C-alpha cells in the first residue's frame, strides 16, 4: 500500500477541526511552561479563538462528499458536524465565565483550560466515532478530563467530594458500557465498526440473540449516565453542587451533547434488530427523567442543585426526539440543544457573577437582587423563563418543535407528559424570579445587601 492510497483511506482532513483544538492545547501548554502564571493574560483568548476556529472549520466541512475517515473509525457526516459544533461552541462560551472564577481560587488558569479543551476534544471525537474502540477511547478522554475538572478546586472540600463521587460512579458506568461493547464485539464475530456489526448480526435470520439484548441493556446504562437520565442521575445534584460552576456549565451542555450523539450513532446503527426494545427503554427513561427531574427541583434550596434537576428534566425532553427517530425528531433535538446551550450557559454565568460577589448559591440569598443589580436580575430571569419554555423566548420554540415532532410520530403519551412537566418547571423558575424582583427593600437578603 503506497502513501497516496493510505492517505485516501485515512481521509485525515475530516478531523481537521479537532486538529485545531490539539494545536490550541499545545500553544497554551508551551506558553504556560515558558511564562508561568503570567500566561493567564492571553491563554483564555487563545482558547476562545481556537474553539471558534474549530466551529468555523466544522462549518466548512458541511455536506462533505466523503465524510468517512480512519478506515471507518470516524464519521464526519452532517449530524456529527452539528453535535461537534455545539460541543466546541459550549467551550467557547464557558471559558469567559471561568476566567475570574479560576483566578479568584488561586489555581492555574492555563492548566484548567488545557483540561477543559481536552474534555472538549474527547466529546467531539465521541460525537463522530463510528467504531467501538474509538467510542470507548473518546468516552474515557471526556470522562477522565471531566473528573479532573470537577476536583480542580483542590482547597475546596466540596469539590473534592464531588470529584470522588463522580469518579466512582463514572468508573462503574464506563465498566458497564465496556462490558456491553465486548458482548457486541463477540456477537458480531470480532467486528468493531458499527455498520459491520449490524451487517453481521442481520445474517442471523433477522432474529436478535439474547446476548444482543443483554449488550443493549449495558450500553444504554452507560449512555444514560452520560446524559444524566433517571435512574442513572444520582451523581448529578452532588457533582453540580460541589464542582466549580464553570465546570458544571460545561458538563450540563458539552457532556450531554456528546452523550446524545453517541446514543444516536450507536443505537440506530448497531442495534436495528432490537429497535423496539431500545425505543421502549428510552421512552421509560424520558418519562422518569421529565417527572422526577422537574418534581424534585421544586424542593431545592440551592441554585446549582435546582439547575441540576432542571438538566435532568431537559434530558427527558431531548429523549423525545431520540425516541421518535425521524429526521424531524433529530432536527428538533439539535435545535433544542443549541437553544439549551445559550439559555443554560447564560443562567450559569449569572449564578457565577452572583456567587463571586456574595460567596453563596442559596436561592433565599437572591432575595431583593433587583434592588441592587437590575441587569443581572434581568439576565437570569430571561434565561430561566427560556428554560421554562415561556413565549416568545427561544426555549418556547425549542419545546414546541420537539413536542410537535413527537406528536407527528404518534408519541402522544410522551408529549403529554412533557407538556405537564413543562408547566411544573415554570413554577420553580418563577419562584426564583419572584424572589429577586418582588421582595421589598426591607426583605433584602444579607448577601445582597
């Protein structure tokens, strides 16, 4: 095999956007080694520029005639481009909110950015992975970087506790996912490419072996952990509450996006023989996530825990698009994720600004915030109302799109549960807004004063 034919088969240009991120990571690392802490003056801008350049490079690849690269290990199709773009955009928006937060903690900003970009790299590779080994390596890159980010504030006991919980539960979920993948590998006769696995399994007279159902259960457990779906959500509230807030903002969007990209790629391609079974399982997960996420959020007193349970409910809404399985369903998922990116990161930005001034994230401490900072109150209110799906904000159109896709596909029960739980979610969002706006000056919290 000559170099030209090998280059054609590898088609390495498809991962050029990820290459830009790798170059950005190296620049920040070398700059930090040479300049030390003084590199924090320019490294955040390098990270933002690199992630935005990645988004531009992805846009340039839209509609590529040959999206398959690395001998079938990576698929740079349009769906993958959208998910990779959302992940890259999430880190571009996370970096600005992290600068003051990390500097105030006294830890190295350059190291934080390197780990954050590495997590982004893992998420982007996971969104395009089309082969079992590639999927697992990408998943672990994202996971290990996420554990490091969660425990980055080494002097904070809550951050250390969150990192340990995340590591233990995450390691268990990775092991479960790997076991499911190994069953899939064995049942397919040693194939690792998803399309080859599906082809080999289809040769069994179109019947699904019991081992395939077992593999499906283990794989879904691993995916459900990543997207924080009930009942695999136990890590979410504790990790959200104890982790640095910029990390929580990234995990709530970047990690969730990568998880949904993996779900579509793996389940649709490799498990067509058990399509009814995985649709049934995700229908149950969607209902549980929407109900439990939004109902438990009603009782929360911490803003970060409230947003944690809110994100569990949002995962339930997104699963409607996955269960539908039509082009409209996937398009509604993508649109909702894009809207969720801005409204969720916007909300976390306001939470960070409040925490930097007051040192607390308790909802009761937001009392009377409008009297002191009307702009921050307005920003947080708009983000929360959008998360609740109040018109004419973007979150309303995102929910309408995803519910309409579900209704067209006949998923009436899912849509009705989604509508009811959306109404429930409005209550706890409005509760926070009322706390900030309606309270009289004499009822202002000590933190706000």
